[in-house]
C-alpha cells in the first residue's frame, strides 16, 4: 500500500477520480494506444476512421461489424481499482468518477456518481424515435440481414450511446464533470496518457490541494502533481506497494 497516497486520501474530503483505458486493462479490456492496443492492429481502414461518425453514416454495416468485434466486451469484471473507488464513495471520500471508458465497470463495481465522457456501450437508442435498447440488441443484429440493428418500433438505426470521432461530448456530462473537478480537494488521475482531448483538458479546472497521477508511463500532468506513481492502478489502489516519486510541483 502506498503510504503517501493513503495519507492524501485520509485528509481528503472531496476526492475526484479521472481515469482512462488503463483502469480497465486489468479487467482484460484492451486499450487503444499501447503496443498491443486497437490502433496497432491491422484492419481494412484505420480504427480512427471506422469509429468516426462519417464512417458510421457511409459504411453503416461495416461500422457495426467492427463495433461488435472490438468495442463490446464480454465477461469483464470490475478490478481492484473500480472496487476501491466505489468503496471510497460509500465512505464519503470520493465525490465523483470521471471516466473516458465506455465499459460501465465503475457502475458495476458500485460507484453511483460517474461521468462517462465518451458514453457507454451498455446504452443504445433509436436514432429516429429515441427508443432505448440494451447492448444485447446490437449483438443480436449480427445474425439479421446486413447486421445493422434497427428499431422494432420505427425501423430507425439503433445507435450506440458512444461518442464517435467527429462527434462532440455531451454538454451535460461535460458540465457535471467540470463542476466535480473544480470542487475537488484531491484529483487522482489514473490509467490515462492524457492524450485525448477535450477530455484531458478538464484537468485545468482543478484548484484543490493534491493532484495525484497513477500511470505506468509518464504523462503531461506529472510535473504538476503532488505525487506520481508509475504502476498499474489496480495494484496501487488495491493495496500493493509500487514505486512512487514526489511530484514536480
């Protein structure tokens, strides 16, 4: 257990956690940018193209085929990081989780206040009439016609509630996340390279006492942090004793 981190958490009364793909890799969900990540795999089109709004519009069947193969996950369970954050919320320590992930594992672990910046694969809706559908509906469409899920009520395309490239973030989610970060006395940034904008830019709203960065690789926020821990986040929050370094500020 990292004693420096635990000391910060002990005095914190309104901690906010800002996380990325590294939080879910320990649950067996591949990230996008590592050497084994999605962006280093070979496809007919670059993944950034296949996950864009324009590709969804112009190559709808191919979009859903790729989406089902690569973004819908099966059997993933919350890991030590998810569980510790949920426990900190129950203890009145963690005010909110702001996540770039779309897997719903924070909620599965028990966290209640979760701002999902990039949406969730677990939510889907008809683009025409708005009727909601579970993720199983998207999966089942693979066996029907062209593989495009269509609304049982109006025939419209059932679109995942995931923010694609070329789409803007939900303004209500953005506002909630920014307010949470601005009101935090401690901000823990974990499992993210801070390479994805506008999400990464939200850190500038933090005005609290301690910025903690937990990531296996260096990040642009390290120089501003009170504490930098270069280790897997599940190991850190789950109680193991990783290497730590004083922050740069």
